[in-house]
C-alpha cells in the first residue's frame, strides 16, 4: 500500500502496518463522529507516526499512485470531519 501524507511524502507500507493503519482510521472516524476532538488528535498523530515509522519513503524519482492520502499533519478537527466519516480514508 502506498500512503501519502499531504504536504510531506509518500511511503510504502508493509501489510501488517497497513492493517494497523486501517484500525486507527476506524478509531479516528469514531472519534470524529462522537465529537471527541482530543481523541481525534491523539489517534491522528498515531496514524502519522505509524506511516513515518513503519513505511519506507519513496524516492524523489519514484512516481506511484497513492492508495491512501492522509490529510496534512496540521489538520484541524473541523477539517477532519469532512474526511474521516463513514468508512474513513481507508475503506474496509
């Protein structure tokens, strides 16, 4: 799975990390839908950390279509409400 963090870079995620990312995505959706801003920020930070830690950054000369595009790290709770809904960013 190729994951892009908007305003940063693209990462190739191993399968187990992609599954963990999907689980976090589902939790972020639940936090947004329940209006829990603090939980949203904590979980979204975990998502970004997971991608940066477990993913292999693509080289500048590699051009790959992203399977998932995460919002920029400075995404607000209000902005998140538009993307983290229903099935989230990573459909099951």
